[in-house]
C-alpha cells in the first residue's frame, strides 16, 4: 500500500501542471502534451540521479505518466472549442 503514496503524489503533481498549463495555453491537447513531456523528463531525471532517490523519483514519474495518459485520452475524446 505504501507504493500508492508516491504514485498519487505524481498524479497530483501532474494535475497541477495540467491546470496551470490549461490556464496559460487555453488548449487541452497542448496541456496534455506538456504533462506527458513533464512525466518523461521526470523519468529521465530519475535515471540520471540513480540510487534509492532515483527509484523514488521514478515511481513518482509513473504516477505522472498515468495522469498524462488520462489527460491525453480526455483531450482526444472531448471536443475542442
């Protein structure tokens, strides 16, 4: 059950990134791509850091990836105005 805390943290971080980028860009697809690239960048940082800290950042990036896939599906299924 302890694994869900960093995954949930990554999910919440990506929700905040999505909301901020949606306010700035006003486009759902662009905001979803921004969250996707943020999760990929976080995963690359976890590989660079390495060790136990890098593993924790990698788990957080998996939660971010789940959120970004959710936002990508949301942006493609909803109609853009």
